[in-house]
C-alpha cells in the first residue's frame, strides 16, 4: 500500500477528490492531510472522510523538524500539494526528493512564481487577453513552480471570460486530471 500525504491551505476540494479517488483501494490511499491554516476547511473535509488531519504554524514548518518528523512517521510514497501556498522547506524537499507534486492553475511557465495562486492567476490571465489557460502538474523544487512539468491540460477562454468563470473551468480540469496523474506517477515508482 502506497501512502499519500496532502498539504492544502484552503477549502480542500482537490484534496477531497484525491481522497475519494483513492478511497477503498488496496494499492494507495491518502493517510494524512496537513494545513498551515487551523481554520482551513480541508481539515474538516479530511475528518469527514476519516483521514487524519493536522494544522501547523510557520515555526513548526520552517524552524523545527516537527512537520518533517510527522511526515517520516507516515512514510509517504508521495506528497501532494493541493492548493498549498507556502514554499516547501529545503529539508523536506531533500528528504522526499522526487516524491512531491504540485498543481498550478495556469500553463507554466506562464503565470507562475511567488504570489501567483488562485484568483491572482485567473485575474492576470484574463487581463492579459489570453486565448487559453489550464493546469500544470509538476514536481516541487526549492523555487515556486520551477519543477519538471509532468502534465498540462488546457481550456479555451471566451471573449467575455471573467476570472470567476475561468476559475470554474480550471477547477473542472483539476478534479478530472489531478487524481489520475497522481495514480500514474505512483505506478511508475
């Protein structure tokens, strides 16, 4: 059984889809959800799906080994960032090298980097008059959105596209593709 750990900062809809996708399977399952926000809805979603969930603060993440130790105890074969907004510490990246994936709501390398997340990305894409956008699933490195790209899916923008309507299209791509890419990645390990 392969273990998946999810990091998320917000509502957790992607985390929920991933948990449900791997629920009741004998090859892989989500064993832990971690959030940097104690009030993040993802923690409640995980609890309802009977997955252990914990929050942590900046000190536990960057200045101590608390989160690293928790990860090591859960022996993840894969760490998935599903709407997690903090840069991963070097120590975690080194310990789990080649085992951390992130999803980004744009077609990297465009619209990536620090501060480019969620609605900020969609606002920038629409403001630039882009004809298409999409999702990118990539490996995590010590820099925001710079890891090897594993998968991209595209959607077309309409002439009257808004950041909100684009966000809805992007979420549909995330829900459809992220669990499958995770499964494919795990099967190659």
